[in-house]
C-alpha cells in the first residue's frame, strides 16, 4: 500500500470522553478543556501539522479557557501555541528543530552537554525573545510547564552524584513509581490566572508535586529545564521563584503526562495529539510494559495518533527520533531531508482529522 491509500489517523477515547463525543455528535472545539503535549524529542515533529490546524483554525472557533500542559519538547510546543501568530510560530519551531546542528569534538559520538545546553539557551531566547509577556497573558490558554526537580543525590548536579542518583531512581521506580519520589519530584510552572498560578487541571495525588508561578523571570529557565535530558544537557539550577536545586527534563517524571485529568468535573474532554496510542507515565517506565496500559485516569481523554501501519510508510519506516542524530552523524543534510519528508507526510494526519470533524464517524473511534 502507498501512503496515499493508507489511513494515517487513529482516534482513541476513554469511556467518559466517548460518551461526550456521542452526546455532541463528534469532537467539537467547545468541549476541549485540556491539551497535553508529551516528551519524546523529534517524535513530536510528526504532530506539527496537527498543531497548526488545532491552534490556528479549529480551537479559535470556540471561546472557553483551555489548559495546555507540556513536558520537554511538549512544553516548547504548548508555549508556541500561546504566541500571537500561532501558525507561523509552529512553522518556525518545526524548521528550527529540524535544522538544529551542534559541534561535535573529534572522536566523540555526540556533542557535549555543556555545548548543547548553551546552544539550547540561545535558541530559546531567539525563538521567544520579547514575546514572553504576551504568551503568558494569553486570554484563553493556561500554560503548565512540567519539570523534574532532584532530591537527595540529585539535589545538585555532580560528576558522581548524578549517575548514582539516577541509578537509585531507576531501581526505586522498578519497585514502584511512587518510590521514584525519593529521588525526583514533579514541579509544575503555571501561568497566572487572576494573579495566582492557574489551577492545575489534574489531580496531583499520584506523585509528589509542587506548583510554581510561571512568569517572565523564570519562563526561559523553566522551559530549558523541562527539555534538559540528563547527561545530554546540563541541569538547570535554582530557577527563580522555585525551590532551589537541580531541574531536569519533565519527561523523567511525566513522559506522556498520564495524569488524572479533570477530576471532579462533569464536562469537557482532554484532547491529546500524540505520536502513539500508549500514554506511558514516566520515562523510566518505558521498560515496564505493564505500565503502558490506559487507566481510569484517562477516562476523559481522546488520543489522536498515527496508525502504526502508516508510520511504516515514512522514511526509514519510523517516526523521527533522537537516534537519527547519531545515525546521520556525518550526514546532517540527510537527517534534515528525512525529517522534512516525515513532517510533510504528517499533513495527512491534520487533513484526516479535519475531515472527520466535518463528517464524524463514531465507528472510527476506538477504546483507549
């Protein structure tokens, strides 16, 4: 089968979300209350066309407040959604991410963490620049940036303490996800609503959680921290307005943001453009397939994801991923070409969702 004859989009819904879809005769922008955005690095590129359609065309047809929650690249995506010229901003994000290039020392397989962190900070400043105040004051969107704050040996980054701390975190998480809280806690930086941090649209009882006001002082370090993969980037320390210490990638504690959304609320759904069906709780849970299944926490969720068979039609038969930086180490132009082809093909995801919204076929909605 060719890409043209292979359906790209699959729609999955939890039971409460499915009931609302049936009640409204489809997924309408008015019923969306939350949009999460996962960690996952280059995999998120495949969602660019969907992001542009959702935030540039579809959601503006409604007026209700919407909570945007992101970790790692998802934090950058959701902050981009809050910029004034949303479609153009997403196009720039896609271009800049695809064309990023780092200097690699002779004999090394990847750039140093110091170099990547310094370049990342420059890119962050160049991208958001003087627009931070405007995006934080968005009239509809409440932005929540998820980070992982170190505890114990991970309280500060260190040459020996950090590897030992993450070894302890891995072992503790293998026993129980709650045990991970001995090493890391979730810190959510939330934009203001009525002069105080916006209410988090999920029940945070599942994991040790702190909330901090997201403002102009800490926006850049909070987003950088949310994207700081351990050992690939340096931790961000002592973010203004937040507890002191080291902050890392939000995906460590919340890889795919498997949270108990809209707890206690009667209406609304969580619309989740995602690069797969599975919503994995934390990055360290990738090895534990028993933790990949949907739970009652996702009852209000609708996942928009690429069909695995369609993914096989993409260059190299897969989504763009971080390994491509190594696989195309001496051929950056080759990596750029492959990623651009994948993103171009992903327009089919947006087109199919737009078509489904016009002519919703509930038989196409599968159980999450």
